[in-house]
């Protein structure tokens, strides 16, 4: 068993398309590096345009990723196009049943 994570990315101005492209390649790249499980990932968008991603790390892979040059380089690309935001900062997080617009990862 791994660890399912939910992460939220607020695109920097004018960088939403770049963020979406990066998000579409994110889990496949982590999977290629042996860091995530085969569980399908999900992506969605909040009303404010924040992109939320759900995926599963393999057990112990979070720590391994922090020493992996390819993973670190990917995170640098994320830093160029978005800011990470806590889920609690999303208005939808206040709802009993938070609803988001689906994002196609294909």
C-alpha cells in the first residue's frame, strides 16, 4: 500500500496551460521513475482555477523522490508555473460535498 495525496496548485498569471500540461505528465513521469502506484490519478479544477491532483505514492517513495534528480527538476518546473495552496484555502473545502470541474489527463 502507498499513500494517497491530494495537492492543489494555483496557476501563476498566464500559466494555466503550462500547469495543465505539466500535471498531465506528472504522474506518468513519477510512475516511470518507480515512485507511484498504478492507481489512476485524478485532476480537477476549483471555481477559482486552482488545479487539484490526487495520486498514490508507493510506500517510501515520497522520501525517495526528494533525492531523485528527475523528480526535483519536475518540482522546479511546477514552481515556475504555480504556487501550492492548502486544501483548506479552497472555498469548496468548506462544503460537506466539495465539487470540482474534472480535468482530462489524457
